[in-house]
C-alpha cells in the first residue's frame, strides 16, 4: 500500500485525527478487555507508528484510562461524547487506533483475529446473520 492519509473523529466531532499508511497491523482482538471497552464481540484495531499519527483538533479533550494491571492496554475516549479514540502506547512509539473512529476507508481489511480462544461464547461470523439494507 502506498502512503496515504486517513482521517478520523469522535461522534460529536470535537476531536479529529489523521493516520498515514502503511499500518503496523489491522486486526480484530477478542480478549475480554477489548470486549468490555468496545461493548462488542471484539475490537477492530489499527496500530501505527507515532510519526504516522497526528491530532487535527480537540487533543485537549481526549481522555485516557490505563488499566493498572495491563502493560499493553489503555482506553482513549472523547471527554464530551465518550467515543473511543486513539491512544499512545506507554513507550510512546505507537498509537492504537480504533478502526470504528475512522471517517475514511483505511484501504485494507483486518488481517487476523487475536485472542480467539477468549472470544465471547455468543460470537459468530457476521456472514452467518441475515442482512438488511436498513433497520428492519
């Protein structure tokens, strides 16, 4: 993938950011921490080097929660609307970007599922479910 810039923001629009390709990875994580923080069956995470990330507005409104017992886990969120937002790793070298916060198409799809053995018992492939173009 050639280098391109992808924009993202929170639900209320107070916070904006940009990431540049190529990504370190794009993956689904099924661990219990990601399920709890996303409120879903898994999180969809993109990892980029810190030099490939920039806040474009509202950085002062970004909040962060670090789970004390977790070396590689954090939650970034908008202090106004609560939307998930990117967070910088503790070593400062990388940013984890929740793919759902992107406004633009990242140009690639997730490459893997991690912590599959920890997945929710009710987790199933989206392709197994009925499809409706709008709310039925």
